[in-house]
């Protein structure tokens, strides 16, 4: 069981504040949707959580520890923040083998995650031939390699067709049912409404709303962010 604790988290770039004093928890056994307009600070928050960006203030903790302090990061956290960073000349299977070897993970996990994300038939093909949706699935396979207790995903449905989105929804719900933790940032409110148990909405880098998913998520989002008054 892995939980996330965000405490007074801030990030400034010069005079610009991107994340401003965020404090919230992400519990195990649930899918938590992390929402906000473009530029709200969502991706920066997730990048601080997984140690890619240094906070200006506050802490992003995973079971009370910073990502850099985790004894086995890939066994604890699986992250997909962008479906890129693939060598176009490598096969999907070789890409995952390299990740598994670097993290000291069992080689058999490669075939297991290829099967889980539906890429067995394409595993021997070079990544340059993959569609955007296939690259997204390969990124998810990388996140799942360590069979982690926490998944941190930024726009994971990007490039997926309706069948792929239904598959992703089932995957995330299954992880939550296993008492794991899922934190997912997305602009697709209809998908979050079907997938998430609870939502966190940020706007201008600040926490604006936290609670269970409500029947009319779009209305809640527009009301909280003030977007419904635009135009």
C-alpha cells in the first residue's frame, strides 16, 4: 500500500509561481484524477513528485519519503509523464529489456507487461513504426515494469482510440481494486468521470477543490476554475 503526501509544495521560476503551496493526500485503493486548466501546475507537480523537478518550497512524499530516498524506485512508483524518450531504432521489447536491466528487475517482467498492455504482436517491431497510441501503451508498459504500488500518469489516454481508452480504464480500476494508488492527470473529463473515485482540481498553481467524483464533473470543473465564465 503506497500513499502520496503533498505538503506546502511550491515551484517558482524567477518571478513566476507555477505551483503555489499545494497540500493534499492521495490514498491507496483509489483512482485519483488530478485536474486543472492548461498551465495550472499539474505536470510540474507530478514532476516534483517523481524527482524530476526540485521544489522551491515544501515536499512531495511517497510513503513519507522523497522519490530520491526510495530504496527501490521502480518497484514503488511507475510513472508516465510523456510517451517519448524511445530510441526509434529499438524494438519495444528491447526498450523494456533495457529499462528492466537498469532497475534490476526480473527479465520475465518484460513479457508480462507487454501482454498486459496488448503489445505482444508488435514487441519485435521498431518503435519508429509505432502509432501514438502504441507508444502510449509502451510507456505504460515501462511504468508497470516494477509492478509498483503507485502509478503516476500524465495524459495516459493521449492517442488511444475508444477501445484503448476502455482498456486503460479497466487497467486503472483493477490496480485500485488491488489496493494500489493511481494518480492520473487528464484533460478528458468524461474519461475521468468514468475512471476516478476522487478528484483534485488545481488552478493557477493552487488547490481549488478536492473530493469524490460528482455526477456532473464538467460543471464542477468549470465552476471551480471559473472557466464557465469565459467568452
